[in-house]
């Protein structure tokens, strides 16, 4: 691996505060910003992500435990927020919709960065919760997604991380999402444009994780998804 590649990877990892005694919960959020998200969808998404940052920061335990990465995918896949302690996160610049849906490239970034982050925890002796991956899309992948999706799905089905998939609107490719995500819980459709309700659920879920012991994370009771999920 050359120096430029090493530098690119290091730039996506952010900093790790080894003086912080809290266990860490790495959270990677993958957001579809392709052209079909233009207009109200991207506007609602921007407002919801800003709300998510504020509400998660307001909880002392979550602000110390949650480490956030945001990856957007349209015509390119980009790490717009490297892993950062939630206490230090500032809402990203507004997302701008446009282009294709390079979901496979985004999944590859998530796989790379989560593996590197967990290795960093191990090297520094930092305890951690099971990572979370959140994938939100209103379309279908426009690139090669199968190999990385298969690897991530297998890891999730072995309980290595929480994997949440949210379909936006009626054009999301449900059959493909079922192949990308583990069988349980599988993809869930967003009610209308209830991004704020989803991100409030996510914030509340991460607060529950942060309030628990690492050894007890399998027994966490998460809030109901009824406020944002289309359960019909």
C-alpha cells in the first residue's frame, strides 16, 4: 500500500480520545444523495441529520460513547464526516442531491472504515459496543454492490454489528435491499418523509446503548419503530 493510500485511509478515521473512559459505539450512516432525492426529500434529510446530532449530543452518555461517521453516495461515494466523538461533531454542510447511486462504493467505504476503527480500539485498549450501520436509499445500486454486500450481510448475521436498512419512497428496490441486508430485521420502509422521526428513534436507540454495559448490549430494549416505519 503506498503512502497516499495510507494517508487517505487515515483521513477518514478521525481522532480517538484515549482519555475518554466511555466504551465506544461506532455508527456509520450511509445516505443516498442521488438525483432522485432532489427537492423536499433532501431538505427533510438535512434537517433530520442536524436534529440527530443535537439530540444525541444532549445526552451525556451518548455524547461520550457514540462515534459518528457519515458517508454519502450519489455519483461518488464520500466520507463527509470521519469518525468523531458525538460530543465534537458539528452538523455537516447541507447535502446536495445529484447523480447516480454508487451504493456499492459507499458500502466498501463503510466496511473499510469500521474494520479500521475497531482495530484502532483494540490497539489502544478501548472497549466498544457492537457497531451500527444505517443505510438509507430511495433507489437501487448503480455500481457493483454484490461482493461487499454479501460480506457485510454475513457479518451482521453473525451478530458482529447492527445493520439497519431504510427504504425511502416507492422507487427503492426492495428485492435488492433484501439481498443487501440480513433477514432480520430486513429493510424497513420509511413512512412518507419521516426522516426526523427515524433519526429521533436512532438517537433514542443509541442513548439506550450508551446507558448499558458492553456485556449487556444483547438485552437492550429499543424503542418502537411505529413513529417512522411503514408496517402495513
